[in-house]
């Protein structure tokens, strides 16, 4: 079975496709005005990565969302709820973690069908 890696560097690939499933690495943003703005940027990046891999947000299987502060949960969810197509919600978990860089408040990991 073929494994296709995209945007591969020393440490990671941004996307990996295997067995009709696309796995996206944790996606973060650089917008520092608000959690909502950062979430919008991340979801836009995810749209592009899914498209480049032959999928889209209607085919999401799983989402794992990390926030640096759970008090941002409602702000992030407001953007997520507008983005996800009706009837296409994936399995999802959201937790809190110290994220890798200062100013990164949201990180989203996605698994989707092709």
C-alpha cells in the first residue's frame, strides 16, 4: 500500500495519505489578534491541505483540538461551528495544553477520508 507524504521536512509531513485516508499534522496559525482569528486562519489552512490531498471538510472523520486556555473554548467553537458543514461533524476532542510557540493559542489535528 502506497504512502504519500506532502510538505515533508526533517521533523514531519504536513499531510500523509494512506489507504484512502488523509492525516493532517497539527495546524497552527500566526494571527495574534484573537483566538477566533487564529482559528479562522487554521481552518483556512486545513481547507487547503485537504484540497491538495483530494479531500474536503465534508469528509472529516476526526478532529483533535488543543487550546492553550480552555476559557477560549466558546470563542473557538463559534468559528468551528460556522466552518463545519451541516451533518458532517467528525468525532472530536478538545483539550488544553502548553503549545509549542508563544502566541499559538489553537492547534488542530485532522483525519479525513478521501
